[in-house]
């Protein structure tokens, strides 16, 4: 019986944590590879989990355990007919409206019922086991160990075993097979429950239940938990849940929206629960309370310095801070737990906090904030979840210092900013480091008082704006499902610059003589300029498709008689590109320009075959290229829409991923000729003139189709890795294309100070 119940719980947890990234990957291509896809999915999963817990809590009370077991088996059997899980054919997101509602509805109809019923299995099986009359039925809580093990193994297995070796439809059918096995195991558990002779009212005693959960006995409390205690549970669950989505967004915004980067934070989140609620915790709570402020202050220093370029150096700090905060919050949950007869309610309130954290990040924050403000705000607010510690030599009634001391720190930072601006430029990097270290040390002295620490960390986190040299003037900023778009005027007042996330997406000179000059990655002396120089005049391509609009800079290359069709998924980008207050490339273009909103792959399917002479892929979400646009299926779609003699052009500039070998393998698979051109050297004149380093790739059916590019020494054949698997809609090996280049200290300091 123990083996049967443990195996069933293990399988149910594994199915839950496999379907989460699996369906997220199914939905990702429909929404342009946006990191917000996973956040929205997580909100739905948390809500469905809460619904499953409510069902498991209430159904046995209403029906009785044995009748509820029969009802649950019928429910499992009924939902079997909704499998396998998949995206309904013909379902496409709205091209202009916010797709969150559409995605939540898709999740509800596609995966909602199976996820709901599987999520309720763990608490229900423990309830059933308590009524079987088994020798251990008085303390079924040890079965959570099997559930935790299934969750962890599933999270590790998906990016390492399942995703690399199984196509999505095979994964879906495999999940359906696992569900059938779960149904059979639950039926066996139900049969044992019905055959049991234990009285229906048998239930574990509080002391035995707590001991079986591996938790030290809590002090008995009279009556039900207070409203204040319930609110505290919700808050303690809210902070880690919000940070889970914040850290995930940080990882996937500039690198790639892929299951591997989704799972790492989720694995850490689950691991903190396992560690905190273990019978003998590997990491004592007092150690985490001691370490947490140091890591938080280190992260606040990164926010203070506005470090954006050293991702490989900062990612471990973000993950470590998330781990420490989750450990402290979940540790406080464990220490404030109620008696065993309120244990079910305790877990329900934890689920409520988790759902609220997801709703705040995925649904409310994009409305409340025009930038990604929620992540540092929750880092600051999480300081309030720390226990109040005894101050050395503290005197009573000194709560007023919790405001006065942070106020003094704020005055010190303001004075430091005033002095900082008067220093010579060569001393400013060192001065900023000294200021950050001093402010961090002062914040660490606040660690004994949660409010004092929160106010100090908040000042350190957001005071960095005082030290920005020659700040650009903000003209426009808007946040939507696809990220944060910002238009600024540079410090010289000569350029308008478009930024998405952390990455520049185009710029335009305000000088009327240079208004039609393509800048940044699209400069006439760069690889894209070389492509259009070859195919200009009589050789100009008449029908040109561009995937990704940005500022519309590529339209500068348009000539009279040409047609440029831009495919853009983000409606905000089109409004920015067409607004003459910001950019005029589209209106100045002598060619005919049309913008089609929606995901490029879905929209291109509506274009006639053999229609375009040139297709340019220039789609980015911050610095990340949507993976579904560089797969075997995507290349096949592009080639089918190309006329004979047409060419494909790919923008592959990226700080973290080297996509050239991937495209080389895809070109070879499709029988295409491929060349790569780079312009990575940048002079001071280039930087001042808004020219950016860039790398581009061209593909064609024959070498002759590439014209003079085939004889240009600046263009070289793409590298090919015969041992690598081709990227497809079902498979993409991100690890194989990471570029682990070290960050030069000077560039790090320049990023830190926003000045040379």
C-alpha cells in the first residue's frame, strides 16, 4: 500500500511539472517568443492549483471520503477524453489587443481540466490514505516526500531529457500515456480505500501529523488562526511567488524565452520548500536570516550602478538573492504554522499568496508601471518579511530610528551625488564604487530591523538615477505584453533612440541632412548596407518583406517602385515608428510601405508562395531573437515565400548567443548557400555617429543569387557543426550557442557609470 500511494503521488507531481513547460513551449511561437508568455502561464497554473486544493479540501467534507473517491475516479475518466493536450487549430492571438485574456482562455480550454484534476491528487491521496486503516495511516504527511521528489525530477528531466529528444506532439502523447497510468494507480488506491475497514472518521492526531511532516512541534494555539496570521501567511507566500516571475523575466528577456531558463528559477523555488520543511533542515533558518541582507544589498548595488552589460556576472547574484529571500520567507512560514487540525487551511492560504504574486507580476504590473519596476520593489518589500532581531545594546522605544537613519542615508547619497558630478571623469568610476560600498555597509547595519533595512535598501536601489551622467531626455515610454518600449533623446540632443528592454532597436538623426541615413546596426557601411548596395538600382528587389519593425530604419533603403512589407507583433512599435515626433523613416521612404500586425510566421502563411524577392529577419525581444523564427520549419516557410533568385537576410547580432552555426546547419539542411558578414570594429567616430557593431547572414538557393556578395571578401561561408541537431519547432539547444566571453573591466566600469 505504501509503495502504491507513494508511486501515485510521485507520478501526479511529475505530470504537473512536465505539462507546465510543455504547454508554455506550445504557446510561445503564437506570441512572438515574448517572456510574458511564461509569466501568464504561471499565473494560470497557480490559479488552477489553488482550485485543485479547494476541491480537495471541500469535496471530502461534502461527499464523505469514500463517495468522493468514486466521484474523483469518474472525473479522472471523463477528462481522459480531452487528451492529448495541444493548441486548437485556427486559434491565433488578436493582432492589436492585449493577448493576456486570449492566452488565459487558451490555457483554460487546452490544459485547464487535466491540470486541475491532477493538482488535486496529492492532498486527496493523503486524505484517502488516512482512512485506509494502514499502520501508518494516522500520519500520511510523509507522502509529501514522494510528491516533492516527482516535482524535482520532472523539472530537471524536461530540459535535459524530454525536450531534447521528443517532439512536442510526442511529448503530448507521452503525457497522455502518463495520465492513463495515473488513472489506473488512483483506481487501485480507491479500491484499497473502499476495502479498508478503518472508520470514516479516522484522522491523524496533531502531534503525529506534525512529526510526520518533518517539522518541529509548534506551540499549541487556542482556536482558529487569526486574520492577522492568515494575512501574514499570504504575504510570506506572495514575495517568493512574485520574485519567481521577476527573476524568470530577467533571465529570458535578454537571452531567450526557452523552457531551460524558465525551469531554473522554478526549481530553486520548489527546492526552498523542500529544504525548509525537511525533518532535519540542511540549512538552519538562522543562517539564511544572517546571509539574506548581505545578498540583497549586493543586488541593490547592482540596481544602483544600473549594471546591464555583465549578465553572466549578475545572473548568479539574482538567483542567489531569490534563493535567500525564498528560504527566509518560507522559513518564516514554517515557524508560524498552525496546529495540525488547521494544516489544510494553512496550505490554502499559501496558495492564495502564490496566486496573488503571479497576478501582481503578470497582470497588474504591466498596467501599474511603465517600466519593470515590480522586481526591485518586491526585493525591497521582501526585507519586511524578515524577523525582528535583537539589536546589540538596544534601548527601548527607538522605533523612530527606523525612519531617521534611512533618511540620513538618503541625505548622504544626495550629497555624494552632488560631489560626484564635480569630480574629474577619470575619478568617477572609482568614486561611484566607493559610494556604493559605503552605502551598502550602512544598509547592512540596518539588518536587525526589517523596516529600517527595507527603507535603506530602497534608497540604495533607486538612488542610482542621481549618479547618471548626462541623462538622456525621455520622450516616450510604454509597457505592454511584449515588454517596455522607450524613446529618448540622447545627451547631445542630436538623436532619437528607441530601446526595447535593455537593447537599442534603432536611432535617427535630428539633422535634416541626415534624417534618411540608416544608423545603428543598419548603417550603410555595415553588412546590411553592403547587401542593399549590391541589390540597388536595376538589381533592386521589388518585393521586400521585413520581419520586425523597430524604428523602420530599413525603409531608408527603399527606392521608388519597391514595396516594403513589415511584419510586426507589437502594436506599440508601429505607433512609435509612424509618429513623426519620434521617427520619420516610414514617412520619408520613397518605396511603398505596409505594416502587418501579428506574429510573422502566422502572417507570412497568408502571403502567396514565391511572392517576395527578399525576406529580412530583424525580430528581437530586447536582445533575444524569438527562437521559433530560426527553426527548420521557419526556414521552409521563408523559402516557400521567396521568388526564384530571391534571398534571405538574417540579423544575428547578439551579446549572448552565437546563432551563425545554427543558421549554417539549417541552410545546409534546406540546400541553401549561406554567407556571414560582420562589422564589429567600432571607432569613436562610429560611436558618436550612432553606428553599432552588427552581424548579418544571407542565404540563397544558388551562389549566383547572391550577386557580388559571393565575391566580397568581407562575407564568408557560415560555420557548420555536423554533430549538432537541427533546431526545429520542437527542439532548440540554447546551451550549444551561448557565448561565454569575459567582460573587460573597463567596459564593466563604463556600464557602471554610464560614462567613459
